[in-house]
C-alpha cells in the first residue's frame, strides 16, 4: 500500500475517508484516531467527497465511484470521459461536478446515479 494520500473527507465528526494512488481507501469511524484500509478501488483516486452522511463520491484516473453506505462498499459509475478527474464537488444531493485534465468538466443532476 502506498503511504501517499491525496484527499480526505468527513461525513460527520466520526466517519471519514482518505484516498490515494493505487485505489487506496482508508476509513475512520472514530474521528481519525484510527484508520482501516478498505478494499482498493480501481485506479488512482485523486479526490473524495461525502455528499451527505452516507453518500460518497470518489474520482480519479478514468474512474468515478459512488458509495451509499459511508464508503464501506463502492460502485463504479459510467465513465463519461477518458480524462483523469482530479476534483469532485456537490452543491446538494443531486447537483454536482467533477473536473480534470484537458479542461474536462462533467456534471450530474441526479447525484451521479445515472
């Protein structure tokens, strides 16, 4: 496992995720005192974001992942671009965007569900 982490996000005061190269996902349920390695995601993840206490988005090199259980399990989403995605942000549970290489910006109006 790589010791490099690229992003961290918390859904509440106790539950957080950190991601990095090689699909590394670390999860805490005690406010960051301890971190447990989760099953790795496919590819490098550059950013992770809790949209609410249970829904999480992660983006990276040709990857978009979504979790609806606080990052315990993940589903790979359809890949609307072949550019690496570097950042993800949501205005609310439905409306979000991801940005990446070559000026790529993609958006969703359904929480990334479709």
